[in-house]
C-alpha cells in the first residue's frame, strides 16, 4: 500500500533517457528508480537533440532529425529496451515490497504532515508551554489527526531539523574556539545519536517493566525526545553571542520549559485517564507511572546540559 | 558533446534563474559531479607539513555535499513534494555553482595576503553567492511544495548552503 500522494505510476519505463546517452548499456536496472521515492515524475518523453540511439553500441553515423525512426526500426534495440524496462519494473517492485519491512514509510509520512503554521506554533509551545490548556491529541475515527491540524500531535520534522541544526551549530561553536575539524562534526553527530538511542531504549524498557498500557509508539517517543534539541540550539547560539551568562539563562529557561512540556504531554500518554484529569488515584501502579514520567522529564534538562556545556566557553 | 552542451545550458539556467523547467525535466548528475569535485579539490588544505588542522579533506567535502543533498531530498519527499529523487539531487547540485564561483574568487583574493579587509571582501562575496544559491534552488524546489510548506522545505536547503559557505569562508591555504 503505497502513499497516494506520489505522482508517477509504478514501473514507468524510462524511455526518454535512452536516446540521449551516447553509449548506454542495455540492462541497467540501477538506472531506473527502484523506490517510490525515486519515481521519475519528469515528463517530456521527447528530446530536442538529434538523437543518437545506439544502446548496443551500434553506430549510427549521423544524427537524424527525428530520433524515433531509426530507434524503433532496430528490433534488437527494441527488444533490449523492453527487457531493460521489465527488469527495472521488477527491481522496483522488489525494493518496494521489502523497504516497508524496515522503514514504515507511510507511518513516517504521518509525522511529516506538517505545515509552517504548525511548526511556528509548536516551537512557541516548546519555549513557553505554560499557558496552553488542552494537551489532548484529537482523534478522528480511531486514528490520530495529522500534526497539521492539531498542535498537540507529535511530528518528526522539528526533531530532525533541530538535530541537524544542533550538529551544525556545534560545529560553528567549535569553530569559533578554533577547535574545529570536520571529523568532529561526525563525532558530535554520532554521540548525540547514541544518547538519543540510549534514551529511547531505556524508556521503552522501563515502560515494558512497569507494564503500562499506552499507545505511545517508538516513533512518538523519538519525536518527543527530539524536541529538546530546540532548546539546546537556542542556548548554544545565545552562548556564542553573549557568553556564558546568556547561555545559562537561555538554557535554564528552556530546561524548565521542556520539563513542563514533557510532563504535560507524557502524563496523558502514560498515566491512566483518571490521574491525567488531576484526580489522584491511589495505588502502586499509578505511583510508579508518575515516577516514570517525572524521571523521563527530568532526564531532558540533564541531557540538554550534558550535550552543550562543552561547546560554550 | 551533446551532454556537455546540456550541462552548459543548465549552468546558464542556474546563473539566471527563470521560471523554466529545464533543470527539472532533463536531469543529469554530471554537472553536480563536476562542481562537487572542483569544490573539493579547491577546498583541500595543502597539508605538506602533515598536520590536518583547518581544511577539510577531499572526501569530507564530498560526503557533506552528497549526504546533505540526499537528506534534503528525503525531507522534501516526506513533506509530500511531487519532485523525484534524482531531480532534486540535480537541482541542489547545480545550484552549488555560485558557491564554486565564490570559492574561485576567494582563492584569488587570498593571493593578496590575509587581513581584515581581505576577510570583509571574502565575506561579502560568499554572502552574495550564498543568497544566489538559495534563491536559485528555491526557485526550482519550492514549486513542488504546496504554499503552506514552502518555508519548511527551504530551511534545510538554507542550512546546506550555509555549511558549504562556511567551509569556503574559513578556508585558508
């Protein structure tokens, strides 16, 4: 089941590329786009060049005015083209079938269904979550509404962009201290990624141990944990401009905001419905869940400080 | 010869970005490859003394450019754009041309010795070329997104060219 949004039909043979290359080998499934991401949506099957259609290396001595006549007149190249395109289609189907096993592409598309207004409001919410009242994600016939329509829904665009921006800002910060070299960027990236993975695994493990029945998926968790990079970027940038004082001020503010944000968001996901409405429910399980929520939320400021303090001198 | 002419035509389209589909319709990756190799060669630190502080190695520039382009393309596809993978790579690669020109100019300016005025000139040139690159690529890429998501697709492009501009600006032979 492929996402309906992508335009080109599957298995479109790439006719238009063949007349243009001078000596293209016949079977090149690698040339064709093997994935729905790689669909060739460019149009214009005809080319303006005086074609030299010699796929098998047969030379046509002079470019003809219409490239179609000598091309189709050669049965060998015809057959070869058909074979090549069928190979390409077959390869594409194979990859499409298997890629969904590893990366849930359609699920990912939900997390990227954002728009500029949502991103703006969400960034504001991350920095100032104190006035927001309703933290419930709206549902529509059992499926959560796309992030575009509900500010409480998690998305992956902000965490992904924040992560990349954080790595670049870290490189910038190291550069202004003359400690930069491009492999340090890779080091920063992999260490931040390792911490993120560790966090996700730890939280999933504790959720499993506490036997919480929650609809918090792994991707949701990655999204929530990725929001702290926004605060980190802000802190480091201000630290570059105004020194340590600015860094501590902004980082402190962002730490508190992320703490409140996480508690309010996770409370709805992890704690039972009754407790989420503010009614204190007795029982060891709810206490455990509350401690878990607090622990997750408290880990965020710690990590924010840990990953940025060496960047600001 | 014909491919060379196609590549040259696309260079012209990048330098004078008009509303045309030439870059998108007949994509090829020769231009980006040439530009990337040129940039990487020029950015290499002439480390005859054996230490590798400051300048990126050839492979690092290559990796940054191609992985950056792939990331931007994935982002654009996930956001729901209707541009194909290789078309996007093609556009992003060709729009490195202004920055390559900036690199050449910086190299020439650096021949006159270093100093604050020197730095100001280089900063100005790189900034102008950076703006040109971003504008050229958004002219091609932003059309593939609905209007309420254009800024979201443009932001990673901005970051990408910023990184390349940073590498060019901090280059010292």
